[in-house]
C-alpha cells in the first residue's frame, strides 16, 4: 500500500491519497477517479484571498507563494473527505471551501460529489453558519481523550472490500486538542488507513494484536508496537497532522491506545511546523511549537517522514504582527536535531525530513 502527499499551497493545505498495494501511486495530479480501495483526504484548504482575524486592522495574512491550483474545482476528482483542524481562517477559509459542491443526495440514495467535511467543533459551527453545504455534509469531530470508552470518539469510515471474500478497509480520524489551550490553535488530527483486502488472511477469525507496552507521558522511551502482529498483516499507514503543534504528552495516550492497537507504528508521516512562533502572553502566547515540539513527537513515535507544515513566509499585516517573534529552522537544522536524538536514543528508524514546495509531492510505499 502507499501514501502520496501533495502540498497544495506552501502553507498547511495538503492532499493525502491512500492506495492499497495493488494500486500504483502516480504523480500529482492523479488521473480522474479512484482505484478500488483508495481514499483521499484534503487538509485545511486555503488557496486564494486573505485570512483575516477579527479585522484587517488586527491581523491579515496573504499568500506570497501561489497554490498549485487556483480552485478546488481544478482537482481531478473531489476528495473523499475534507478535514478542518480549527476555526481560524487560514485553516477554515470560507472563500476556498465555497468552491466545493454544496451537496445533496441523488434520487438513488448515492451521495453527490460533495465530500464529507469533518471539522473541529468551532469550525463546524462556523461552516454551518454559511448555509452553503447540505447539513449532513458537515460534521463536528468529538474530542478524543484517554480511556477505553473514548475509542467511540474516533470517526471510522469504512472502505468497501475489493472482492466478495475480502475484508473492508477503514479510515479513522481522531481530534486531539491540547488542554487549557484558550487560543484554540494547538491540536492534532490523527489519521489511520487500513486498506481493504481481496480475501481473509486467516479465515473468518478476528485478529487481535497481543499486548504492547504502554508508556507514561513523562517517559522518554518511544512507544513500541508488536512485531508479531505486524507479521500477520501489513502495518496500517498512520499520519499526525498538527500544524501549530501539540505536546507529546497529549498524543502519547492516543499512540499507546489506538496506534498500537491498529499496528500503526512507527508513525508513517508527521505534518508539523518547523518554525517556532511566539507572541506575548496577553496575545495568547505560543502560536507554533515548531521544531522543539516536533522533534519530541518524531522521536517518540519513530516517525518515518516529517514534512514541514504551516511554514510559508506570508505577507502579514496588522497591529499584532510586530509582537510576533519567529525562530526559523532550516531543513538541515531539523535534520540535525532529529539525528541527534536518533544517536542518543539508539533508534532503529531514521526520520526523513522534507520540505515541499506548492505542487510537489512525497510518496511512501511502492510507486
């Protein structure tokens, strides 16, 4: 199976295309339509126009690098799912989202070409207030928190089996916000993809992974998964999207309880800022955790690839901008920081550190 990531703009808009092992992963743009078992997710689309917080006097941002498409209608096919991580306009951009079909049900009961939109609760409320989309197409994500009963808060979307004897696949989406984050900036979206199979690998008996060690949030040891379970079936592809960053202590229970259960470690992909942005406490404090926070996540989840997210040098104006302090990290600096941790901890998985321009892509798995 494979994952192809395309950076649609130079900031935090990504298109993720998951494919089973039998499907090749072409370069962007892919051919129209889906191969069986494939699934596409569009993250935080913002293509054109301004991103204004409160008013243009307070804060307004504009792209300095054009997106690789000028409209979501230019995508070869609508994504299966759109995920909105927060209600700020550079993530929940009205002008861009209105480029999607508003949605309806066909007479035969088949959904239209409008993708399902799963959003942070505040973002879902904002999107519904536009009255553009059919109400059933916009759904709020529930907060994931530690505890066995919280598995119900993970959204699970089935992918039909590719043959009558096969098992269906699954996409799972988890919304993992920081605690006591008044700014609403710091959260993570956890994504897993398990492809459908052409036949049952071990008859009709369910596969249960053996117990794996769980860690306390303060532990410096990476989360481990069971190799015996991984041998039974291909590892699930896993993605953490956290453009502003989130403490690893918030992610650790999700990794131990969900990613281990799904045989989804090491983490396939981390989408996280390189640059650290700080504002005064009276403006909310930290804006982007940047590399210091990302290194901890990459190390503990043994991340295969970390792609820079939300690091575009934008045209920023407004009365708050002079109070923002940014520490820029180059790819080489991040590579050195992660490599240093690899050496100290003796990790067996080396993280690939990647910066994608608008329109460039990165692939994991056979191509």
